[in-house]
C-alpha cells in the first residue's frame, strides 16, 4: 500500500528542503552512495552467487546453468534468463504471487545492462548448433528493501556471473569450466523529486521520487544501457549531468565489484 497523500507530501517537502541545502537525511552528498558490502560465492549449491548489502537493502543472486535449446534466431549462442523475486518479508509493499510489474522491470533493467555490456560470451555457450546450448539463469532474491533495488540487484547479478562455473561434469561433457565472462557493467540509479536529483536513493527518497534514471556503464566508461522509470521526467541537461556523474562514480563502484570476486590486474 502507498502512503496517504498527506504523509507523502510532508515527507517530500522535508526531503526537498534538505536537498536545496545540498543535504540528505542520512548525511550523504547528493552524488554519494551508501556503504556497499559484497560477498561472492555465497550459495554453495549455485553455479555462481553473491550477496549484496547496499545501505540496509539486501539482495542475493544465484546463477544456475543448464542445457537447453537455443533461441531460433540465435542457433549458435547460449541465452540469459533473469528473474527477480520480491520477498514479502522484505517490505510491506511486496506481495505473494506471480511476478508483479516492479519485479519484471527490475529483471529487465538488470538483464539489459549485462546483455548490452556483452558480459557473457554467449557464442561460446553453443553445444550443438540449433539443438543445444548452455542457458544461464540469474535468480535474484530481495531480502530487505531500503531503497535502490536496481543497483543492488545489478551488483549482485554481475558478481555472481563472475564466479559462475559451467557444470559440464553434471552433463557428462568433460570437466567444469568457468563461465566465459568479460568485465561487468556498473549500474548507477538516480531519482528526482521536485528538481532535486540524488544517486542511490534511500527508501524515503524512492517513495517520493517523480522520476528515476538508471545508467549502465562498461569498463571503458561508455553507456551500455539506460532506463527511465516513473511518470516524471528529466530535462536534457539533467540527463547529461547524471551521465557525467555516473562516469565519475563508476570506477570506485567497479573497484568494489572486482575486489569481491578477486579480479587480478
């Protein structure tokens, strides 16, 4: 359930008054992330996994890799399937049942960032042309929602893929091998309320936001995917500014991802 309009308006006015002074309730700058904790190989039974805590938002991602049929339009490549589960215990606004619009949008944005960054060498996942290929399932569970699920889910999925192994032994196809991956994308999500724009929104900032923009950057600092959400809008200058700041923030965020899965220089 959404908050009563009077409460939402009071909260929005309070946040906006702080924003006009360059402040946020938790003391962060407008372009500052909350603390990020990442643990790779969190689930022993998965082919790859990661747990991410972003502030008090907590998500877990697991990767399962199975044999399956390739898509008809890509007979010589594997495939990615991304799903997000919004656990009702994580927030009063999450409900039991099939995936709702919020979960579908989250999965789509995470999937697009990974796919458009060419993180997985899908052409190397072909087993028999047009017949069999490795299908990579990315399952993300939200365990605690305190804002900015887009980046938390993206970070968890990206790290889980970096640790993933193709289970060839299970299918009598030789020894297990690492999933062929390149550097992951870095996702930065911004929200706008009134004319204030902040990165990594807390729960309160998520709830009063008029517009949201998620930008996925590759290792070269190039934009690979963008997703605008909610009913509000950004001006062209605001979009340019958020992209510029995303490029500035991405190296430090990428460093945290790499440290979690032990990438060597």
